[in-house]
């Protein structure tokens, strides 16, 4: 973990090594498990702003439901499979998810062997991902999220977070 503004990695080569629990779920082929990004917020926002965002998110969900009824599922799935977000260094992000068919939200980094970034938190109950990258976290970060029913998982939704230097 972080000590001051530096990061240290300690490897105990002579003892038992604790590893991240692998994500051993079968990919859902029935299509009953689905996940989508329903919105995101940057920084810390007040209650009024959150209510306005929620109203906008509900409008977006209604538009998506209307498009599904018009049999444009392939186009919508392509739009929902990857989201790109740009942040300034040390700016906080909150990503909200809408999931169907499963009760547990899971997340990982670029591939399933990599954990979510340091300093992040995944609120599985409310389906919200929080992250405030520390100073020095710059560049492109691939994050993947899926919903699971305990045996299988949905196709993941990819969120690409690009962190740029802080502008003063």
C-alpha cells in the first residue's frame, strides 16, 4: 500500500504467498445476465447535482428501452460494451451500473488476473465503483465489470479511464 507518496512492493519468497482470488465463472451464453454503465460522476457533488444526474440517467434508460423495442439490440450492445472517461490527476470518479439477472457485481483490471486499481472500491450492493487515483497515476487504465449469479457471469463491460496531468 502507499506509504507517503511512494509505493513499495514486498515479496515474501520463502513463505506462503497470498494471491488474488481468481474469477472462475463460466461466461453466460443464455443472455440472461447483463450489465451496463448507467452513468458516472466526477469529483464530489452535492445532493441537488446527484438528483439532476439521476433524472438524466433515467431519461437515458428510457431511450435505451425504446431503442431495444425497435430491434436495435446490436447497436446498443456495442455502445454499452465500452465506455471511455477522461480524468485529471487525483480527480475522483464514481461509476454506476445497471445489472439484470445476477446479484453480485465483480470487477478486474486489464485481464482477469489483475485486480482493480489501488485505492478503488467496488460497492457490490449499490453497484457503484469509486476511485480517486493518487498522484502519479497517469495514463490509460482498463477496468472490466460483470454481474454474476454465483455460477456464471455476464459479458463484461469495459471502462477505459484515461488520466491526464492536473491543470492549474
